[in-house]
């Protein structure tokens, strides 16, 4: 079974619940709900890091106002779990 995505911050073992994207031409950091897929040039963050993120001077931070929820299990996760139980 696939392990959940982890926070991109060095040394942080928490599960990711948000995705950080930089919009360089607008000097903006956007923190939103966890993206469906991990993409290059984005960063997955746990809730504490998503809530406490600061941007460089002169940049704006646009942050999701709602709760950050862990992603639901995917069909692949459920199939892998069923197969592991069946083998046991």
C-alpha cells in the first residue's frame, strides 16, 4: 500500500494536508488544499507548516481559509488493503 504524502519541510514526519505553490510573476505564495497529485515545483505541507508559512518581504501569501483535511483513501489504497487482508 502506498504511504501517505509527507510534509516537504526537512525533518517533518507529519502527513501533508496542503499544497504550496509559488506564482513568481505575481510574487505570491498560494497555500491550498492538498493537490490530487504531487507535482514538480509544488510543496506538500502539514497543517502546522501550512498555517505558519511566511513569504519573503514584498510577497503576498494567499491561504485557504477552511480546514485542511487529510485526503481520503484512493481506490488504489483500498484495493491494496483488500489484497493484503486476503493474503493474510
